[in-house]
C-alpha cells in the first residue's frame, strides 16, 4: 500500500530472534528452577531441604520427611501467596544425635513449624536465594545459548539470562508482597503422601 512502511527483512529477523531468545531464556530459567532449585541447609537443630519451583498457584509446603527422635513425619500445604511459585521446606534430618524439648515442640503443628522456619531460617534463606539466583541465571543463559548458536551472537546468552532472571524476580516479588503465614493456622500434618491444603 502506498505510504506504508515495511521493516527491512534483517530487522524483522532480529526482532524474531530476540523474541525467541526471551522466551527460551524464561523457559530455561523455569526449567532450571524445577530441576536444580532444591538444596539442604541448617535451620536451628534441623536440616531442611529448601525448594522454590514454578507452580499453577502460589502455595507453601512444609513437613518432616522421616519420623525420628520425637519427630512425627508429615506434610502440610497452604495457599500462602499470589503468583505461580511453590515454596517447600522439608525437615530431612537433624544436627547431632538428640533434640531438645523446645525443638520437638516447634514441630507440633504446621503453623508453629512455619513460624520457626521463618524466624530461625533467615540466614539459610539468604544463602538459598543466592544459589537459586545463580541457577535461574544459568538456566536463562542456557536458553539463550540455543539461539546464540545461530549466527554466533553471544549477546543472546545475556538476553536469555536477563529475561529469565527478570521474570523469576517478578514472581518472587509478588510472592513476598502477598505472603501470609497465617494460612497455616488450624492445619494438621498429614502423612507425607497426602498434602493438607488450606482453601
């Protein structure tokens, strides 16, 4: 049509590559979170497996993996925040060979355990988030690498990594801003294979 502007083919191709790079970067970051996000840290007298992964709704799952030294195995879930991230914290072991009555009491119900992990796990959470950031960054870069091989454009690595980190950061911010630990109030632990969900 007369007077209409048509973008040059090279410009259209660059825009297409950029869009694909961003999408693959986001996908790579989310896949990396799901596959490599879990890690174990010490929280008070407990060893806790922490994990954050993509989900269809915002929720938190906490629990005790094995019955030991006065601890009863069980899990609980609650819809604690908005967004599309699932946060997990599971006690997988203990530090030492015994537990104090106070430590055992901290696991008596999901609400008490959630508060304990929040208050005692600040250092562990900082370490975990740093590690998770590196996992997300690597996943995004890997997604961008798939496009970087086309034309050997190394900047696609950085574009994919940045896209993945930004999306995960936004999801994390939404979770943090809307997080409500009181959603665990009134819940009881269920056997590890059955999750208790606060609706």
